[in-house]
């Protein structure tokens, strides 16, 4: 692999991440927009990624940094966990029968 293809791959991954984050922000801004009150959504960043909460209840976590299962199946830029309206976790990360799967990617 040449350095041009490696550089193109890095540019592609950065653009993909930027589009994902931009899409989340647009969705939150549209769904939380109101003339009378401020948005009920909150973003909290930590060293692994970004959590979105609504009225203090978690909605999803965007795993930005690479994560692995015992050094295998390294992945990043996916949603896990994604929560239902009643707080149940809807997604899995490294499930036993498909350890290479993770959340929503």
C-alpha cells in the first residue's frame, strides 16, 4: 500500500467521523428546537467519546476512540449503548456469537 492510499483512507475516516457527528448535532437541534424553552439534550465528552442525554437520561454513547475485545476486533466510531425510551439497552458490543459486531456503525 502506498502512502497516497493510506493518506486517502485517513482523510476518508476523518470525513466520515465529521459527517456522523454533524448528523447527530443536526438531529438534536431539530428535535429539541423550541421558541419557548431551551433544548433538553446534553452532550458530555470524555476520553472515549460523546454521550447524549435528554433530561438527564442517557440516549446513546458515540464511541470515538478505538476499542477492542482482548486486543482483537478493534473498532471505533459507533453508537453503543443505544437506549430505549424506558432506559433498556438496545444494542450490543462484542456479542458472544458475533464478537466483531458492535452497536450501530
